[in-house]
């Protein structure tokens, strides 16, 4: 049985990795085509474009892993079935429970790989990709979960501590320097809202501190129209979405929001999704089994490949849809994160039960 276990796991892993490589190559091509129009802006050369799209690969691998496992599992198990290897194993004493156990081990390997990519690789790669792209286009921005993010403009540095979901700025700090690199003024605004008609920010509750040669002068303003290269589109590119954050970063930010009495639903759903999503690979392999065991006249590998792609896309969109519904209707985060994976797993078990009853 150990030889059979190793053989099945190796076959599934080989097929799934091959499918994942193909999907990543496809997404890499699409990213490359989508970014070609920006080549030549600032110092955004083709080499930097290539570096940017390569840094997006870990994030794509995290999103595509369950789909690749489903398609790879279907292909691998279908080939075994077509060559009668799977039938011989079953006749030789390999029970359905044992077979599901072997698939669970393979699924667990992919689940660990998914969690490792999502926790340690993808968030940092996404951040580096964003900073590489913005720096090449003439903007230098950095982000830190404790101090907010920073932007360098001509003669000044801008620090924004918080950005709300509607892209309202909170705790805006502007440090201005003269030509001798001495701080000439410091401005603080409690809040900033974007004015689309003005193409600028309306800052409110402002405190200005002017550093003159012999004195420090302060003034307060109720509001001020601030023109900056910082725009909502820049923020949407810069800020990492909750789904791309690591588990530790999400935990830290959720605690920060709770201390400030802000809503945490979106980030809690993202946290539970990060914990549950890797287990989707296990569910995908269980789904692949009943399709692989169908008779040859029911369709070849090509048909199973088409079914796998459709089911994989279905899982991806259902996962996004349930997360959105959970946020809109204030569902418990663990429920919103678990429904897609549990639903597909129950569907797979129902198919296996029906197949075994025949």
C-alpha cells in the first residue's frame, strides 16, 4: 500500500504542478500585454515591466492553486482510470476510504504550499511589485502597517496614517523643506476627502506650524484645498487589499481597528478566508475522484479538462460572491469564509456516495 500511496501522490502532484505552470504562464502573458502600454513612462522600461509581472506570480499561484489541483487531479486520476490502473488498485483491495485518505494527504501538501505562499511570499511580492512600478513611473511610496504610508513629493514628505474604505484620509502629515533641506513647515490635518471636481483633497481641522529663522509660528484652519500627486487611483494601487495581507498583518490591523472602534468585518472575513482557503485543495481532489472514475464512454480527458476548468472557475467566483454577501449582510466571518469550500466538499462526497451505490 505504501508504494501505491507514493505512486498516486506523485502522479497527482506532477499533474497539478504541470497545470499550475500552464495557468501561471497564461496569466503572466496577460499581465505582460496589459502593462506594455505603460512602457516608456518615466523610467518604466521593459526589464522593469518584466520584473513587475514576475513579482505578481506568487499572488496568482495562491489564487490558482485549488483550480490547478482540481484540473490536475482530474487529469491524473482519469489517465490512471483509462489505463485501468485505478481499477486494478480498487480490485486489489484499495478501499474508497483509503483512496480518499491518499487524496487527503496530497491535498494537505497543496494546502501547506498554498498557506506558505499566501503568508510568506505573495504579500511581500505584491508590495514589492507595486513599489517597483510606482518608483519606475516617477513616484516613490512606501507603506508600513504601523506608521501608515509615505509619499515623497517635490520639497515635501507626506504621511497618511489611515485610509478608510471610501478612500477618506485620516491623520495627514505634511513635512515641507526648503532648498537647504531645513524643515520650513509642518502641517497636520485630521481628515481629508477627495473632491473630484477640483482634482484635490479637502483637508479639515488643520494645524500649521511654520519654522521661521528666529521663531515658530502656529495657525489653525478649519479647511484647506490641498493639491497633491496623491490621488484615489494611486491609493488603490498602493494599498494592499485585505485578501493579499498575511495572517499576522490581518490580526494586527484588526486589533488596531477594534482599538479605534472601527468596523472589522471585511478584515475578519479575509482572515478566515486565509485560514480556510488552503483546505480548498483537499476538497478539489475529492471532487476530481468521482469524475475520474466515470466510464470511458462518458467522456475523455478533454471533456474532464473542460469540466474541471468550469468547476474551478465556479469555485473562484462563488468564493468571491459569498465573501461579498457576507460583508454586505454582516454574516459571521467564519461562515462566509467556509461556505464555498464546505459546499464543494459536500458536493464531492454526495457524488462519491451516489457512484458507490450503483
